[in-house]
C-alpha cells in the first residue's frame, strides 16, 4: 500500500509551495477520529503554528504516532526543542562539525535556519544536516553561543509565518526535494559500564516505590553486578556517570523526569522509564487511539473538543461517563459525570487546559486489576479495591489517609484470569518493552483495558507479595540483559 505524504497545517490557504507530492490537511481535520481510515499509511509533516504541550500541533504529532503514521517532528523531538540541556548534550556529538563550520564567524551568537534539512547559507550544509539528523523537523532554527568555543544552545521549530519573504523561492525548491525522499532519524550511540542510578524524590508524598522496596531493589541489583546510587532530577548533569537509569519518581511529560529520561537515552544509557514510554503512557489520548488501532478491548471512548461543545455532540454521550484530562495520573484529573449539566460544565472547564478531552463509558466494578509487565512478560498481578464509598481506587477528597485508598490483594500471575493477563500484554505491545502497570476491569470472562502506566507502583508488601525478592531480581536482570544486548 502506498504511503501518503500529509502536510498538516493550521490554515491550508497559507501553504504557497508546490503540493504535488503532498496532501494538504487542516490540523483539526487530522485530529478528527473519523479521519484515521482515510490514510492507512502516512508520513505526517507537521507544520502547525504551535507545538506547545497539549496544543493542536502537539496532538497532531502525538496522534500520528498512535495511528502508526510517521510524524515529523515526532513528539520526542517536540519535547527536545524545549530543553537546553538536551541541545547542549546532543551538540557534543558533532562538536567538531560545529567548530569547523563556525570558524571565523564574528559575534557571540549565530542563528542557523534549517529548511527541510538544508541551509541557505553556503558552508553550513554539514552543520545543517547534523541539526536535522538529531532534531528531524521540516522547519527549524538552531542557535549557537560562543564562550571558549561555539556551543549548540537551543533548537526551535519555525512556523510558516516566521520565514522571511526572501527565503520563499529557495524553500520551495527544498520542499520539492524533501517530500520526494525517505526520512530517517538518528539512533544515538550507546556505551555501558554497569553503574545504575535510581531516580527518587525524597519529598514526594506518594512515590512509585517506598523506601523498603527501593532497598530490596538495590540488594537485587547488587546481586547481578550493579553499583547502585540514588539520585534526584537535580543531578541531571551527572547522568553521564552511569550506564543505566531506573526512574522511581512519578513521571510526566511536562516534568524534569522526562528531561532526565531523554538525556539518559541521548547519552546511550539503558533507561526505565524510557522517554517514549513516558510520552505514550502519560497521554490518555494516545493510549485510546493506540488501543483502538490494535483492537485491544477497552471501554467505549470518545475524544472531545470545543467544537463538540458548540455543536451539541458532547451532550449526547451516554451517562454516567468518565471525563479525563489527557495527562492525569493517580486518578487526578478524572471525574465522573451523571447529568448533562454537569457534563457540559466539567468539559468547559477541562478544555481550558487541553485541546482534547477523553470521555469513557463508566464501567462499575468492585476492584481493578493491575498487571505488571516487563519485557513483554507478566511480572505481578494485583487487585486494587475501590476506596470506601467511592467509585475509584483513590479518593483524593477523603479526609483521612485510611479512607483515601482501598485494600489490595496480590496473587501469582499464573492464577490471574487468562483474559486479564492476555489483554494486559496486548496493551503494552503498543507502548514498548519496558516496565508497565496495566489497569483493567473484568466483566464476566472478558477484560477491558482502562489505561497503561509507565511508572507502576512497586511497594514492599503489596506488588511484591507473591514473588518477594524475585520480583526485584527480574527487574535487575532485565537491566543487565539490555546493557549486554546493546554492547553486543
């Protein structure tokens, strides 16, 4: 099946270049869930005006990945644009090209536009090619600062409106060539020495692992040959001292844990959670699209926008239903609505912070299943019971700690219902091969996936109750195996 080149823009009328090799698509049309069947195979060139977190441009790249489309820029690249430390770290990989390309240039700052992988100014072709290799995006600008030597300071995407009139003719030529070729991304080099950093936040009230669990993991990692040291996100500049990173602080895309993960990966380290797992699991819109595409059973789901409020579609949803902000965690940002009035009011409020909101059919149950998965294999199986008098396992409005969460029950994976375990494994295959916690509900002999968590809880006496120390050894052995595979 031929691959369609899609050029996604806010306003198609602003695209003045040759479009014979691409199909011009309005961003909001691409975001429409009904549109996915129109392009089974596609490369998505995202030229939206804004790529900020949870903006329209951000969701174009996110949903492109969820739909199996190749997005340029990818969501990982969009996050890299925002990080000066990542730019500096990546710039060191081609420092020789930076120094030779900028030798003799006056001033302390130099901005280099890179249009469709090429540069207008002669003598900077190799430098522009390297920038594009590490930050694959159709239109971008790299900024260099000179101290003792030139250094890559930042890389930022460019909107069509930011391109000078005098550049238009050459850009049209670059575009014609660009849309007719294949596009590859860089795979960072890797190096490993069996030193492991465990990232924690001593001030986090509800960390993914308690102190006793971290102690057990440290002992297990030492058994298989790791030096283990606990660090925090404030120690990001020390990442290059290690060969693997295990993040045990609650992760989020718009958070230092993501930046640390991305830097660790750029340095060639084995990292759990890897940045792509954080990106994919942190956003429920991506998960919904990915699970639907993979035909993984899940509750009936709708993706809502402001247009759905205006045209009345949102008011037709079956009640009760659950509304979720895309990047909520630990049940925060999730609410149950039981009336049309409450639905509209809640949706209006939630759309103030995100362009898209997820709605799901309410599926009542006495407990949720949590299946831990590592390396595509089940690791643990837990039942999390609902908080007292509440419809979720966490009740953040409870006045006492005892009433905030329900009881738990851990069993050996082989005794968990087969349908539950198999659904969990299918769900994680659309995310990656890391460590995940899949939340499911069992309805009769069937199971539906609620969400996939990239940073699952592993606490002493809860998730490890069935396997004991063996659970921690399996994680430690996974780190060692990944290092040795990469080395070979």
